[in-house]
C-alpha cells in the first residue's frame, strides 16, 4: 500500500486554481495509478480535512522540440478536490491568496 505522500505529489498553483480556494476547491498533481478513493483518503490524512468530492483528469504530456530532435514530457494526473462546507481550509494555500 502506498503512503499518502506518494499519492499526493504537489499542489497545482495557477491563477485559475487560486480563484477557487475561497470556495474550498484545491488542485493537486497525483500519482497516475491512484483512484479517487485513494486520493480522498490521502488528502484527509495529510491535511486533516473532510473531502466532499474528487474529480480526476489524465493530462497528456506535451511534445517539445530540442533543435531537430522531438521529445515528449511525461503524462500526469490532476485531481480537483472539493471540501465540505463545514471543513476547515488547507493551511498550505492560506498565504498565497
């Protein structure tokens, strides 16, 4: 069984994701093999919050050129986490908004 820190890799900090922090919606990069239930348990264990809903997306890696050579960035998975209205916020995002 994977550790919760292996499932949640990093937060996605973009302009659009920061607008939703006030609505208790957070975006994370997660392990490609993690299910929605695994992601829910990991977020609840790491941050001590209660999760209402988890949406996931498989993001394809972009094709990049290095001169005449063509390479590809790796595929990754994104999870959008919605917390319950009575749940506390995730403190990691507090100073960024």
